[in-house]
C-alpha cells in the first residue's frame, strides 16, 4: 500500500548523535542550501502550510528534525548549508552533526533540493558526494521551476545532472513548491524506495 504522505507528525529534533532515531524505519534525508526552498518542498509533499518552518532563522538550524510518515518512514530534515552569515562555531557544529549522521548508516535515501535556476554550488556538489559515499539512492528536486522560462528548463536540468555528477539511476525531478509541480512524481519515487520497489 502506498505511503500516505498526508499522515505526518513531528517527532523530535536531534542536535547531537545521541538524539538520532535508530528504530529501523526507513529514513529519507532531505538536504539543501539555506533558502533553496527545502521547507517549502517538505510542506508541499505533506500538504501542510507551516509544517517544516519556512524561512527558519539561520543560526538555529544545526539540528536534524524528524517527521514520521504514515508510521512507516521518517522524513529527516537536515540543517541547511551555505548560509554566509553563520559563525565558524555554528558551521563546525553543523559539520560534526552532518558527518555523524552520514556515517551512521541510517540513511535509506537522499533527497537533495537545488535551485532550478542556477548551476549547483560547490556546497551542493559536496553534499551530493556525501550521499554517494553512503551508497544510498539519491533523488534531486530542482525547485523554483516556476521562475524559469520554458526554454530554460531542459538545459538547466542537464547542467544540474552534469555538475552534481548524478548517476544514471539517480532521479532528477523538476519541482515547484509554490505551484505543486513535481509533487506526485517525487512522492512516487520516495514511495517506491520506502516500499522496496525502487
Ligand atoms: P529553506 O531555507 O530551504 O527551508 O527555504 P524556504 O522554504 O524557507 O524558502 C525560501 C524562500 O523561497 C521563501 O521565500 C519561499 O517562499 C521561496 N520559495 C520556496 N519554494 C519556491 C518555489 O518553488 N517557487 C518560488 N517562486 N519561490 C519558492
């Protein structure tokens, strides 16, 4: 049976590895640069307006937020990266937390949010390589598609695929959290991965 993404509840925030959930349910790890629209994508997927906090203040973001989906999987909201005004101490905290989570073996599947308008940043490329190192499948949502002209879509998607060095099996989904574009496709991909058909 398909995982019902509308059945979602916040579980906890982890600021250190001792808080990681290790109960065996699949974990879908969402990562993205600050302001790329990760919260908006999550809210769109679960059909809520203010579930993951849109525009959450950077600096309070070095924590991992767990949401349970339909009692069957976790949507894991990883802290955003690339925000220029974060202190070194905060960046170090972010690095330690992420390193521990990526080394934990807990990730079932990665979901990276990138900006459909731009070439992925160096940080995006690093993040993709962290996912590759886990050996888990990766889905990339190219968000803010609504801001592109139709003629820009294909070349931009090709550039994203190339710069992130996506593997053949990694899915790239044109997405607009604002309009809802790509929602069903991404849910289907994640559902297949959770239920083991991916
Ligand atoms: P986060 O920092 O990655 O969680 O990003 P947010 O979800 O807080 O979004 C950052 C900004 O981008 C907000 O002003 C959103 O309204 C806007 N935004 C997010 N997704 C989209 C989208 O698909 N299209 C457009 N046009 N704006 C978006």
